[in-house]
């Protein structure tokens, strides 16, 4: 059987097309990028606090309780979209939320929080992105859940939406009941 040389590129094209179609069919979640920090201690850091006239020292801020850590910026549209859910966490769960203001103008951040509400217990300023690098942040918004032993238990890349809000609520309850 002889294959016509003209049909070879067509066959190759269809094989590549099939591979791409297969990859599109996979149920991949872009927010589930693996993290080397899951089940490891939080990275410690010192920086300025956005709202308080003192140094933000993570060793003092991360106490023996479940904490939601949220990297955000005023220039980030998805951060604005998820802000309503952070406010819900604060009101309904009464969970401690620590914000990390990423490469942002502090004055704009303060105005943004006055306008949209402030769900954060305290906010660290990450002027140059070093804190984000230490935490393995790919892009903002990014959210972590830290247990009472200061171990990172969960990470989400991207904004919190209704579905994720429910998932995080369930996770917080499980961490709390497991006695972490």
C-alpha cells in the first residue's frame, strides 16, 4: 500500500487536531495549580501594615486559629469581583482574614476598602512582590487557608465565586472540626 505524499500533511493535521480536541475535553481547573506549600508552614515575613502605623510581622499575626490569606490589588478586576465573598466570610464565618496588598498604591487601597468594605483583620503591603514569591503566588487574586498550626491547607488561584465560596466554607468547617 502506497501513501500519497500529498495526504501525509492532511493526516498529520488531523492527528494534531485530535490531540488538541482531547486536551480540550479534559476537565482541568486552572485554579488548581499545585503548590509546594500545601501541608507546610507558612512563609514568615515582615513589612509595613496598610491600615496601622506599625510593622506587620507575620509571626505575630498568624495566631492559633484558622486564617484566610488573600493576595489582592485595587488594579485587579477579579479582586473587585471576589471582594463581596470576602465580606461574606468575615460576616458569616467570623474568620480572620489577612490581606496582602500586592504591588499597589497604598492610598488607592485604603480608598478602595472604604468604598467596598474592609473584610481584613490586617493588611500587609507587598510593594515589590517578594511576599507573593515566597508564598508561590502565580497571579492575583490568590487565596490560602492556614490552619491553627500555621500550616497551609488550601490554595486557590483566581477569584472566589459562589461555588468556591461554598467549597471554602465546607473546608473551613472540616479543618475546624478535625482540630487542626
